[in-house]
C-alpha cells in the first residue's frame, strides 16, 4: 500500500495555491506547511509538494503520472475545471475510459510544473 507521494514544484507558494484549489473538490486540505514542503490530505498528508527551485518542467512524454481516486464523476469534473482555471493544462478531458480491468471516469491535467495528475471515479458495483 502506498502511504504518500511527493511531487516537485519550482515555486512553493504558487504550487501550494494551485493544489489547494484543485484538491478542494476531492476533499483534500492543506495539513502541513514548512519552508520547503506542503502536505495535503483528508486526515493525513498523502500528497506532498517539495520545493525544487531549479526544476525544469517535466516533458509531456515521461510516461509517469499520479492518479487520485475520488467518489464521483462530479469531483473529476470539478478537479479538471479548477486545474484549468489555475493555469494547468488538460492532458485528457473528463470522460469514460477503459482501464486494464474495468471502465472508469477520469481526467488528466498537467500542473504548471509539468506534473501529470489523473483523477478517477469508478462506478459503483452492480447489485448481484
């Protein structure tokens, strides 16, 4: 099980403002703020921003991304909308997708530092 993840940002204040707004629809809040890091989560810091002032923005084709699971398609839509409003770039509009083992609803964005973030909502299990 993954405990937490960290992503680099060139400007901690700007990155913190970006993620504070885009993570709000997912129920994440800023829980920890230190001189070179900010932690977001629901009850425990699960997503950390780490200041890397010399960071070169990530290229679009690294193949790496972070996926956050949410409870609803509305939360996926809100995340994507807020990310674009805050200067992020769409890397995949909200919509249905096929994963390796199931269908889901998701969206991808790139933050101002080039980090690729996906938000996914899985449909409720069908009654048996």
